[in-house]
C-alpha cells in the first residue's frame, strides 16, 4: 500500500488505528470512584460514632444546644460548686444527684451516668431546643453568683412531660433504681426501703400528699430534707441540707 492509499483509508475510516499506534490504557475511573465513595463512607461512620459519643457528654450540652449550661456542667464533672455558684466541699457535692450518680457509678465499675441518662430527650424536645438555640431564644432566670446564666427551676413532672410519663419515671425506671432482685422499683418499694428511718415518719410515705421526688432530691444543688421544715428532728443525710439551712441560703 502506497502513501496515497494509506491517506485515503485513514480518511474513509478515521477510527481505524495505525499499525504503529499504542494500545489504549485500561479505564480505571470506575474503580477510583468506588474507592473514593468507600473512603467518604468510612469517614462519615467514624465521625458519626465520635459525634454520638460527644453527644452523651455534659460538654456537648454546654457547647451546642444549651447556651446557659456553664452553671450546670461543673455540678456533674467536679462537684466543686452548685448551680447557684455556691462553693461545695466534696461531702456537700454528693448531696447533688448529678454528682452523686457520676461518682457512685464510677466506684461501682459502671460507666458514669450522662446528662441524657436522666434528661432523656424526646424528638419534640430536641427540635424545639434546636430552634431556640439557633434563634437565640433561650429564656433564663438571671445569673448565679459566678455570673453564669440560670434556667427556671423545673419539677420532675415538667421534665418528664414530653415523654408522656409521670414524675417518678425520672428515677423509677428500668435500668436505674431497681430492687435487689432486679425488678423495677415502685413507690411501694421505696416506702418499704425507708420504713426504718423513723418509727412514725417515713419520707416516702405520702402522709401529707404525694410530693414530687425533686422536692427533696435536687439534681444540681444540695438536696434538702423537706420534712425538716416541720419535723426539726428529722435525720439529715450526709451532704444534704435541712430546710432551715436551705432557706438561709435562699434555695427554697
């Protein structure tokens, strides 16, 4: 074949490869694409696991959803102050349920309690709180002694309202306070457990009407023996305050 014939053939069939042209390289775009997808998926999974772990910590609550959490996080992590900014000794700090649960569970070899173990968030609550945080619409009740914002006090009934459960479900629920045989504790079990504290007065017996658990058991400040308001000889658990002491501090 002369040069003219080669030229004519190339024009008639432009896709025909020259006998001297190298073989085309194999396509690897598909493999690279799947490799990139795999790496991205792995990064997202690791990030998701890390975010979930952070989500369960008090630091997350303080950094993301709740702007005024600076007054509350130390009541759990160190116990050196209560939410009002009052300095506490180690013994006094154990009168706060947040600190008591963190320390007790660690001593038992159990992973420490987290904020959402007690403040179990419902979807509605999370959406509402997220909107309040994004818009800066966070209502406070002033500041504590250290200048940190305080939220309005809420009863156990209010804290469990979004879950559709009663106030006692904040503590008396599966996996928290249970009987020695592992069954869920009821109010009757509490009454039996504290029957020996007094011959005539049992703090869990509704002798003056059913009281909210939070009347005595405080999450982020020292708990108060409310019975001592009238019964001045009522025993005061270690780290707790009598009603008179709490009144002098402006806590009741």
